[in-house]
C-alpha cells in the first residue's frame, strides 16, 4: 500500500465551513490499518508544538481519559460531552493522541488537528449536523494556520502555510519510510 496526495474535490472542500479564504485544500490518501502510526509520523515531521486535537468522545472510555491525564495533557470536554479538545505539547502526547485519531478513523469517526496562533481549548468545539458542513462556530479563523481532518480515507489538509500549500511541497513532509503512489498524485 502507498500514500497519495491530490488537490481536494469540491465536496471535500465544502465539508467544513471555514471563514478564512485562500486556504489550500489537499487530500492525503492513506489506509490507517496498513500504515499504523502514519499520522503521528507525518504531523511530527511537519508541525511544531503546541498542536490542538478535537476527538469524538464516542469511543473514549475512562481508561483512555486516564492515559491522557497521566501524560499531563491539557484537555476540555464540551458541555454535551461529545468532543474532547486536547492541547498536545510533547511527542508522547502526540503519539497517544494520533493513535486515538487513527483508531477512530478506522471505525468511521473523524478527528481534527488544528495548528494556529493563540488558540484556546474552548473555541475549538465543532458543530456537526449530517446535512450541513462541519462548523467551528467559536473559532477565530484568522488564528488558524492549518486544520487537518483525519478520516477513514486519510487526511484532508486545509492550510495557508506556505511550506505545505501544494502537493509538491506537502510531498516533502511525508516520512521517507512510506511509499508514494506517484500515478495517483497531482504532482
């Protein structure tokens, strides 16, 4: 199995309602069952801490939450307890969090990674309706540099980061141990 990078389809672009224009939207196709740890390796290669993650609590149990606490990860659960927002500031926290994200994605639940300036846990809770784009109603999009939607089919990168705002540039951040499917890439 291999990884591919493409410019995102308009349906993917429209799946998240963002208030910031001029974001590049790229899709990174990967099967997490075949490439366990891919998101950890990719994110570790691409971004600096702190990083924020938004995870569904649907598959989180008390043991999972206890592991988050053991690593001293700052987190917040929204009022309805549907989402857990985490501030990740170390490699150990990143490894645990991305393991959850990949497990959730393999079971049909999406997670989000957000990189930005002066972000607060409380502003990162999404509003999800099956017939509307996902929205982050309290988020000031001017503070967002990159949002990654982690889903069953891979990662969708919404970014205005000049280092990764094209398929060719993003290719440089794919860890070398992963094979690139050049025939299916928009390069």
